[in-house]
């Protein structure tokens, strides 16, 4: 990987280890469960329904595209994740990295 700095190589190695170790999948499962428990998932589903209803009113069936839905939902979804869940996930990732980085 010509041109990569040592920092980039370390970052790529950690990302690969994070995925291969199964830790990424484990943390994603925890995140999904926490979001489901706090009602975030239902809130996002309701928000999606509102957007689709509005688009159907204004643009008809052809006005609703997946790309447009994703671009409208993503900022809202990210902005409504509870802070305690964000903080918990960040701590879990930091702990994993601390345990994974050689001294």
C-alpha cells in the first residue's frame, strides 16, 4: 500500500482486526438492541412513514426513491440517537482499542 502513512496502516489493521474478531458485529448487535429498547427504531419508522406520505401527496408514487429516503432519514436518525447510547458505544470501542493496541 504505497503512500500510506504508518498511522493509516495501523488504523487499517485495527479496523480489519475489529471486523475479523467479531467485535464489530457484537457491538452492532448491542447497539441495535439498545436502540430498539429505547424506542428509537419505532421513532425512525414513524418518521419514514411521514416522509413517504408527504412525498406521495406531492410527487405521487414515482416521487419516493430509496436514495432520497436515505438522504432525508440519515441526518435525522443520527441526530436522534440518545447521548447515553452514543457514550456507551464509544466507551466500548475505546476499551476494545486499548486492549488491541500493542504497548
